[in-house]
């Protein structure tokens, strides 16, 4: 007894037809997609320099933004000082007005946990205008 569907077409013939369609689809895909070979992909040159202040951002235009930079060793640099991350909130609370805008510069290789800890320290010190930017080059 030969297996067939309700129209009387043998099952093996149906499977061979489906296999042929799959093969045709693979061949068409290979003809239309251009693979990227080693050396053909060129990565972007790097991050663009920091953008100028956005028009309408009064704090940035007036120079009232406090800039804090996360260094590769985990310390925070602002002005000519460098302090440990865990002391950032206390230091900001006693030396700066919490209505001031804060820009956090972080290196492209910074870990998410470091950036979040830095934001938490600034937020816990009472600052609510916080901006995070990627530094144009890794800090040392």
C-alpha cells in the first residue's frame, strides 16, 4: 500500500517538492545577500566631540553646569580635584548648590554599575538636573 494524501498524490512526491522549494529559497538568498568578508567592514572613527550647548539650555549657556568626570581608576574628577566615588555625594552637598545642573562624563569603557553609582551619589546629594555624556576619549 502506497502512502498518499487525500488527493492521491504520494507523500514522498510532496516531500521532494518541498525540499526542492527550500533549496531554491537558499540559492536565491545566497545570490541576493552580499556577505561581509574580513577587512571589508570599517568601524566608525570614534565618538564625536561633545556637542555645544543646546540653544535654550540656560545652564549650559551660562556655564553653570557642574562637570564631573569618571576616571578609569574609578575616581571622580571635577575642577582640579579628584575624589573617590563613595565620597562624591557628601562632597557635592557641602560645596555646591543642588539647583545647579550636573553633567557626568564617563569613558566609553565604563561599566554600567559605576555610572549608576555615580548618578545615585549625585541624585542623593539633591541634584535633579543630571546629564550623562560619553567622554570624547578615555580618561586616564
